[in-house]
C-alpha cells in the first residue's frame, strides 16, 4: 500500500487504545478526529480509504438512534470507502438493525481484538 492510503479514525467516546500504529503497519496514514462533525469536515477535504468509528447507541434521539446515520448517508456516495465500526456487546441488537440498512459495515465488538482489526484493515 502506498503512503496515499488513509484511515479516518473517529474517536468520540474512546476508552480503547490508539490504533494509529496498527494502521501505519498496515500501510495507512491516519487522521484522528474527536467528533462526527470534524469527521464530516475532514471528508470534504479528502476522502479516506477506510473510516473507523464507534457505534454510540442513542435511543433518546427522535430522528435517529446512533451517531452513525449522518456518516452512513455520506459514505453511500463513496462506495469504495470501507467502514469499520466498534460496538458494545450490549448494543448488538440495535447495531444489527443499523447493519441491515447498511450491510457494508464491518464490525468488531469491544474490547477490540487488535489481530482481528489488523486483518480487517489489511484486507483490501
């Protein structure tokens, strides 16, 4: 992979390791942002090869139920961009609802298995 390959890592809640070194080992540069708004702004400047994000279940929103719907709407315009989502096991049921609507999502539960993440990132 060339230096032009990019991962956009969206870390809103965090609580897990910084995987930037893993992305670099797989041949990707990494842009790390801390909000969905910053991620969307970053994608206007440069479309990444892979987006890594957290699934944050938010049942109190009236028009959506997670932090990902806006991102998914944008990614539908870029079918070549791969999406890897980290999710809490207790939120698997609502996550699967979202995944049925957007079947291109690749996913890993918390705690993230770094070997599985490396396989996903390295798979082209």
